[in-house]
């Protein structure tokens, strides 16, 4: 059989920048092909080229994209419209923003049928309901809803339903689950692969996660800086990568096998202790009973150790971080630091506490004052606490830049001139400027590419060894937790469901929720044979 | 039609279509040149038009544009070009004065509300709401009823109309910056409230002020000339663009240039100020 | 819901009350009483005794707080005082003028909405071709054009040049055309600017990409999806737009010598007839506040996300399904 999609020597440029260079590959009928790469690798550009939907300003400078027999680069607008949705369909990246917010969900699924004249009116609505049911939703509950009334996972199912509604030959899924919680991610991917397998639809699957790709694809393509550096069977790509970049990616990919990185410990004097903490945010409506963000929580972080606080969005883990930093006040309970009760510390006592407890935030792009140079940013805590002369502070900033392994010339730059990884290093330098005893790290690597992630985690481990700092490491990612944590605490809906040494929790979880989380972490060495889906 | 990517790849910053890039650059250059000319007309009008804007030759009244009188003459034989050039001083100084007062008062109120919060915020913003609820020109007219006509009164009356908008933008800017992660980080770094405000909040909150001032200048020119047209600004025979349009009204049928030319000066200046305000990058309203 | 409506209503009343109070403070307190103000103008021939009598007649000799309370109390029940110049009730003076101004602003608003929306859609539709570059120039130009000047140009062209419409006055629908167009230019340009910007932002949303990936053409994308979403931020500016129209009407009525609020207020300012000025200002604030209320109550109809309060999300109903 001839391939559904053939890409031959494709080159795409945005102005002066070549986003894709000389890429060739094909997707056979019924095949699942994964394109793996970090941000800026050109993987999304490839996905959009397959839909004939390159953004304005992008030009195809060489090569061809053949969908069945039609050259998309040469096709006119009408031909392209005829193919989109009917022959090739898209499952987009961000389900939260990919549905028209003012239109009910059912008509949005039916629209693809109407556009292509496959059904109209009630017949289209009926077929939309069938499609929703195939995607694992209950149509009578969902079809008349607006997108904002559905959860992220449900919205992605709606989008899958719309993509499959017109029975396309190829589905392009562009990071379809990166905006979802891990447990939901797994369900969605399982369902998507099962559906495409059942209907014999080909799947072109774009992801930044080599493990996810290796787990589910028939073939894996690795992109780097616009070029295809490796392609092959997942087992080969992951276990015996030929290209050095793939090797680096495979090594950096956090997984769950092998011994845990660091031995757990329950000894050592606790540095920061939370006792019986409750915290409820006042609700806006005032009618419903508020669910507490944090519910009778006990937690302790030891000096020189890392406690990973793991949970999905809405679990309350970020609230805990803010409580520890005393950016929020608990409703009840006590917070002890180094034996002293700091629950209601104010003024100079609070400032004294903040010399010893520091913070690294999630998004390095908003965590740095855009008007200050790196030098001023790093020296800011010293300045705030009036430590040293301004020459001393400059010297210290230069030292710290070296400690976090940034080039010395970054000192006089501003945040906007730095990459995400570099910015996070600046934030870390700022956090250690005061030689704190505890640092709260709120998802410090989740906004970064995997290879950068691995280097930042490495830096954090090194700093901890040298300086005996305690970390409260907040993350949604068990694999990342495994890389850095001595102890793990798992949160769900404001409550701690499990806690213990990392080795124990991650290998023999007692709580079913922890098990579900662990199960959801992709395992490249457990290639899932595609099976017929159990119909919902 | 352009449709940007869901998540624009790093290589393709959004909004770099050809329309975005080339057109406005030319527009910006033209705007800058025009504002420069206006500045010359304000500060050294005799350099551009050496004649006397008030002296007319009755024999040469209502002459159409010619090589001798580029833009013609008015009903008492004064050179229109000279009057428009000299009129820039009155119109622009009134507008600039209005913006200066408006920006000063408006940003003071906005910053006060945003930084103080609580009851101060509520009270200040309710007052701003009221200023906002009365259309600009009516507010100005009410003040002129009391203050009487004249450029100072017009400047003050127009400035009051711009306070509400400026105060709102700055307040929301302060609130946005105050809840930003980098201010939280600075708080955790141990910054005292005063230093937090002065070093981390204020400098970032006032970024849009310059663009806002340019935008307000454009609005103020329109308001000043409208009040001048209605007869409340500079009194004749002083040249003021709005008043000149009004006086040309009587010869509308015979001397089109008397209304058209001063109006074009207003349009060009407002256009230029609006274009320059876009330099701030962020759209303010 | 009822509580929300009542709350908003209370807020609206507060604004109108404050507008009344502030105009009272400005007009009656600042530079001495209105009678002395008038003494400088058309009543200059009166003697001091006669002026005192006038003051007594209008109640200006009482303490300001008392004056304020009496006037406020009367205003609440619809007595907005009397014109100092013509002695007629302010409510009558303003009410008569209102009809003509409402006609003008209503037609102006309609022209502005239709014109602004058309220009915005056309700009976005033709993007990247040469007409788009021309179309994109229109809104900034329209915003920069003074309504009084454009009105005079229209008179030159379409009343004197080609005699299609009357230049002045308010006789019949034809006399409404030129004033309504000059009134609509700045407002329509503002709408076009807001809407173009909003359409640009909406078209960059991921869901538009998704809809295009289903094979939808530009027409469907724009009219069925983008326009409705893009109109939402513009709708919230209705108060500002109506305020702009009222401001414009004052000037445009003067240009075209039309009867209406503009002429009333221009006359009142000239004669320092404070009661009438206050009446018009408070009326304007009432209109602004009503526009705001209408938008607040209408918004949930346009945007289902605002309606959410009343309906439970399905999230919980389906539990672990996704």
C-alpha cells in the first residue's frame, strides 16, 4: 500500500530562520509515527506542514509534502480545505484553548461533517453524538455543554471525537496531552491509540517526551534544530541510539527503572515542620461549601535532604509551598522552623526567617524583574537584608554566577536576553545568595526541555551536597521526583495520601492513587502492543 | 489570512507579517518628522513663517492658495499659512499643559489606589468612576461654565477629562505587577515594603506611562480644538486651530481652504501622536 | 442573580448621585453663587438689591448644605430646578432637546457599528493583500479626524458642492444624514480599531487553528467563530462608545445648527446657566450608567462562560471518566 503521508526533502523557513531542513519520512496506512524533539526543533512545523497549515511568514523553500497523491505545497486553498478534516485531521496541543468557547460542544464536533457535506442538521448532530461516545464520553451529558463546563481531559476527548468524526486517513496529534495531568494523559493516549488502531487510521504523533514516543509508536523520528537526526523502531532508538543527541535525550529522560537516585532517610533533625495545617480559600460565590486547599497536613523537611511533594493540578501542593514561605497564613495549625514557631511571625522576625528560607519558582520567564540586570537580581536579597557594601555584593553576584555555571558576561544582561534554562539558573543563584537552609522549589523544571531539565537537577543536587540545604521540591512528575528526592510525599485534594523514603514509595506504593500516578509515567521499555479498545 | 500557530515556535515570533513590519515603519518616520515640524512651529514659528499672523491686508482677503500665499488668505486678508504655523503654539501648548496635568493627577490617583488598596482604593476608584461616567466634553464644558473661557481654563478642563483613564490604567498596572511572580520572589528575598514598592513594583508599573501620555496628547489636541471651535479657547484674533476652523465656517461656500487647512493640521498631529504612542508596544485601550 | 442585579443597580445609583454632587460642588460652590456669575454677563444692568432679590428667589442665600439637600431631594422626584435664564424647568428644557439628540445619536451609533464592523472584517479578511493595507489606515485616520471639521467638509462636498443634503437644520430624515455620518466617523473608527485588534487576537487562538484544520474556509471561520468571540471585548466598551457619541453630538449639533442637547448646553455655558449645565451633565452620567447596566445584564447572554454560575460543571458528574 502506498503511504498516507510522504515528506520529501522538506525545508521550511521563517524569514531568515530555517525551521526545517531536508526532512524526509513517510507514514504508512495504520502506522503510528512519533516525532520527538525539544522546543525549537521544528517538530511542530512538520506537523503543520502535514495539514497544509503553516503559519503566515513560513515558506516551503524545498521539498514536497504529499498527502496520498496531493502535493500540499502546490495545492490551492480549496483543495487544501477539502483535505483538512476529511483526509487529515488534527488533535491539537492545548485542549483548554482549542474549542470555540461560545459554542456548544456537540455542534463543534458536527461542524466537520457539515463542512464536508457528509451530514447536516439532525443527522450531523446524531453522528456527532456517536463520535463523542466513541471518544469515551457520555453524549447526552456532554453534547449540550460549553467547553468551559468540561475538564481538560474531557475537552481533549471532544477534540479527538471531532478529529475522528469524518473518518480521516491520518491524524496529526500535536503534543496532545502535554497540558493535562499525568493520570489523564495516560487515559487519553491509550484511548487515542486504541481508536486509531481499530479504525486503521494512521497517527502522526508529535511529542517532546522520548519515553512517551517509544512506548506507543511503531516508528520514532528524532528532530533536532530542524533536522531529522535519527529514525527507527522505538526499542532501537531508545536502547541503542546511534546519534549522540538521541543518546543524550534517552539519558536525560527521567524514567522509573533502576535504583532510586538517592537513599531515603527518616533520620536527621527536621528543619521545617508543618503540624495540622488547614487552609481554605474564601470562595467567590459563597454558596457552595468550600473544599479546603490543604486539609490537616503534617509535613517535615530535614536539613540537607529533599522532600518531593508530588500531586496533580489542584492537589494543594503549591499552597503548601506558599504556606512554608509564609506568603499565606494557615487557618489552623503550626509552622515550626528550626524549632521556633514561625506561624505568625511578622516584620523583622519574618525577614529573619526569609534569610533562611528561599524560593525558586516555576516559570523562569516571569520570575525575574525585567528591568534589572542579572547582577542586580542576584544581589537583590543581599541588598534587601543590607549585607555588605555594594562592591561586596557585586563580588558575591559574580561568584554566584559561577556557582550556577553561567558565563560571566551574563552579569550585565537582563532576563529577556537569556534562555529558559539560564533564567532558572539566575533564579537559583538568587535563592542561594543568602546561604539559606531551606529552599522551596515550585515545579522548577517543568517549563524546561528535558535535556535542560537534567542539567538543572544536576546543579540542584550539587548545591545541596556542598551547602547542606534542605529542599521542598514541588512537582507533578514522579520521574523527576525520583531523580532528586530522598523522601516523597504524595498529595491529592489537599490531603497527604502517602509519604516515605523515595525508594519505598516509588517501588512499593501503598496507596492506589500513588500507584495510578506511577502507572501513568511512560515506560519506553514497555512497548504497548496496540489492542482493540474495549468500547465504553 | 494569517493564522498564527497554537504555540508559535521560537523561530516565528507572531505578528511579523509583511503588513506589520513595513507599513508602520514608514508611518512612524512620517509621524516623527511631522512632530518635529510641529515642535519647530511651536518654539520658533518665525523660522517657518516670518510674517505676522495677526496683520492682514484687507485688499487681499479670501485669496485662494497661490505661490504667494501657499494656503490662501482669510476674511481680513491674513496669510493662512502663517496663521496655521503660529496657531501650533496655542493649540499644542494648551494640549501639552492639559496632558501634563492629567498625567500628574491621574497617575498619582492610580498609583495611590493601586498601592494603598483597601478603603483608599475603593474611594479613589469611585471618584474615577464618576469622572469616567461623564463624557469628556461635557465635563470640560461644566468646568468652563465656572472658569470662563481662555486657554488656561481649557487646559484644566481637558486635563480633568483625561484623569480617569490614566488612573485606571496605572492602577491595573500596579495590581498586575504586584501579583507577578518576580515581586513575590523579591518579597521572599526579604525586601521591606518600601523597597519592594520603589525598586520592584513602581518602575515596572509606570512603563506604559510614556505611551499613555502620547495617546492622551492626541486626545487632548482633539478636545482642545473642539473647545476652540466652540469658542471657549483662545479668543480672536489669536490663531488657534479649532477657532480657525470655526471662523472659516462663515466663508464655507467660497473659501474651502479656511476650514480645510487648519483641520488637516489637527488630523496630522493627532495621527502622529497616536502612531508614536504605539511605540510603547502594549496596546493600552 | 437578583442580588447581583440589585448590587449593580445600587452601584449605578451611587455613580449618578456622585455625579450630581460633584457637579453641584463645582457649579455652586467654587467661584461664588450663580447670580453673581450672571451679573457679569447679561444681567449686568441689575442693581445690588435686585440681585439680592434674585438670590433669594432661587435660594442662593441659604447655606450651601441646605441648598444641596433641598435640590438633591427635589432632583430625586424629578424637579431639576429652573433655568436661570429662561425660568423654565430644566427637565422641560433638557427633555425637549433630548428627542433630537437621541435621534442623531441612535442613527450615528447604527452607522458606526455597521461601518466599524464592516471595515474590521474587511481588514482581517483581505489581510496580506494591498486592500488590507489601505483598509488598515482607515481606523487610525477616523480616530484622528475632529468631528466638527469633518462635518464642515461634508457640508462643503454634499450640501454646497453636490447639493444632495441640507447643510443646516433638522427638517426631515435627509437632514440627519450628514450629521449622523460625521458623528459616526470617530466612533466607527474606534469600533473598527477595537474589533480589528480583537479579531487579530481571536484568529491567533488555538481553536481557530483547530477549526481551520477541519477544513473550514475563511468565511466560516470569521463569521461563525471569530466575530462572535471578538465582539465580546468590544461590547464591554459600550459605555465609552456611548459617552463618545454624546460628546460628539454636542459639537456636531453646533456644526449643523441642529436643535438638541448640544445647542442647549452650548447656550447654557455661554450664559452660565448652571442649573441647565448640571442637568445635562447628570443626564449624561445616567445614560452612561444605563449603558453599563445593559451591557452587564446582556453579557451573560453573549458569553456562556459568565453564565457558568448557575450551572454545575459536568466534571464531577462524570467523575473519573476523564
